[in-house]
C-alpha cells in the first residue's frame, strides 16, 4: 500500500472562481507546484478530488471540465509533476439527487484508494472548505489541512489550518 496526497481543486490548486471551466480563468495558487513536487519526492500518489456541480447546473459540460483538466495536468507536466488521477463529482443534490461522491461523502477518495491500493490512514487531504476535510475524515484519513489564504477560520475538524501551502510541507 502507498500513501496519497488528496487535493481539492478550486481554492487549493487554483484560485477559487465559481464554476470555473475556462483555462483563461485558471490561476494557480502560489506554492502548489512545490507542495506536489515535495510529496511526489516522498513517493506519494497525487489525486485531485473535486465537486463540480456546475455540470449538473448545466453551466458547463463534462467535456468542458475534461478539457480544463487535461490542460491543468499538462501544466503540472511542464513542472515534471504527474497528477496520478483526477476524480470529480458532477452532481448536485437538488438537481441530480444524493450521491456518494459529492464531498463531504468520501466516494471519490474511496474509489482512488481501491483503484491504486492507497493506505488512507497514512494519506493526507488538503481542502479549502470544511466539506473537503470531512470527506477526508469520512474516508479514514487522519492528517487533514484546511487551506484558507483569505480568511481567518478559528474552528475546523482539520488537523491544521494553514494560510499558505508552504506551511504544510516546510
């Protein structure tokens, strides 16, 4: 079994823009390449786990999401970093009904763990919302980080609240 780094996309990998689907609007968060490179050097898998209710809301299509994802992964490749897999939930409970993949449900993390033989207890979850942290905890992950560069949050179920990604690995 191998450890994994699970990353939410919007607000962790890129600046939060509601219903982002165009690469022109995609801005990487400072420190994301260094963070991922660090965990890759420790032989972690790296997975992106992202809620994408904009698909259910018909703001963009699954093809739009896949095009942006391919572009994002190519930007990581330019930095000699491989993202092992991207998991996404296209659902919204008010539109498509309840599912097991929409965070805080752990479905995406559990799927990655099964497909890649991941040791969830030794893995890490980084998110910018409490539902990301809860998904990690619901999957059995013990080390969780709530990343919030813009606001002060005083209470969270996360192992640690950080305002810069460097605080996680340095």
